[in-house]
């Protein structure tokens, strides 16, 4: 026989106290003169009998299943596959940038130090970032791209939003030769920013595909240099650290790049990469395989492709 009227009424009362009124199991046990273990059994019975129905409403903008699968596949700390109703790449970029802004606003504290890479997608983040903990903001890499949308400007804008101190790097992302890179490295302001790199607790980085228009590193080189690196296997980059399609590092321009070194980047507890648009699919898979990042915010199309073998 199923539960009688008394049992059903008790289930309803106990469930109301617990789920709607927010009372603890001990408080409910005291009220009804039963043990807390009995309260637990009644709550289980309320679910079984259908008196209590639990619905989980997932956010419309994030595909929970894809996000969870991506997190498991690459052993990530954070993974968000962001859905967009529009097939337009600009809309997808804006959607993932909005999610990045929301994540930063929710996880950063005044005790954190945030590192910021350069990247076109990253420049969209500040448009959605309305609040930020007053933590220090450190530029991870030298400048590339438009004057109003390079990493120095992005770092400045984020520090202005949060009220923390800004540590910029006023130097190119890739120097023309190693002698120039070495000379720039002696600059006191750059040395101060680099000293902060070892203290960074969270970093946001972009993912570049090794083709024009989708990597600021690629666009910083001559056509011959870019083609030579392609012949050496370059397929993607983050923080101007090149990797091949399997995620293996290619250090051909390390002596010319201005920015955080590889081991320091790998030591940062939380490194969140951002990528959107179909042209970033292979490069995202490569960077995830490299282990250079610990988290990813991307669109559902890229997320699904990164799970295919």
C-alpha cells in the first residue's frame, strides 16, 4: 500500500518547512518531535510520491552539457560553451565576451592580481564589465592592434572600472629582433610589470589562429616570417606563445616576444582563454591541448568541435 493521508500531509508540511521556509532538518525535527534522520526519509518520500518536484532551470546562454563535457575532456577549472542565436561571428564574440565579464565580476576579489593579454575578442569584455573588484591589473604581453583596443588600453580600462592599480607594458608584442627585445627588457617600467607577473592569481588570454586577421602575433610579423613559422608547424598562439596543432610548443620567436614567460604563465592558478568564431576551432583545440590555460570561454560550435576525435 502507498502512503496514507497522514503520511502525505506530514510529507507536505515537512517539505514546505524545508524547501519554502528554509528551515534546517534539526529545526524541523524539533518541531515535529522526530529525529533528523526521519526528516531526511520524509523528504525523500516527498520526492518519490510527487509532492515535491524539483526543476533545474539552466541559463539560456550557456550549454550545460557541452560545458561539462569540455571541462572533463581537458581537465579544466572553468569551461563555458556559450550559445548564440545568431550565426554571425560578431554576435558570438560579443556573447562570449559578456560571459567572460560576468565570470570576472563574480570570481575576483581585492586580493587577486589580474593579468590581461592582448586580443580582439578580449577588447569586447570591457563593454560588459560594469563592476570589478579593486584588484591590480597587469599587462601580460606587449601591445598590438589599434591604439584604442590594444592590451595597454584594455588593462587601463579594467583598472579604471575596478579602481585597482594598473601595470602596463608600453612595448610591442613582438620586437623586430632579439637585441631590441633585450634592450626593451631593461626598461624600468617593463621590469616592474614583469615582476608582478609572478604574483598574478588570474589571467585572461586570447587564442590566435595562425592566419592573417585572427592572430595579432601573425599580423605583427612579415609575410615571410609568418610563412616560415607555418612551415615549422605553427597553428595557434596565446600570449604570443606558439603551439602546433597538437599543442606542442614552438619557441622560434620566444627571444623576440615581450611578455610573460611560459613557465610563469603555467604557474598562474587560473588562466582563462577566450575564443569565438569557426576560424578559431583548430587553434582552440591546440591551445587546450598545450596545457597553457586552465579554463575556456568559447561558443558552442567550437566546444562541440573540440570534443570530436
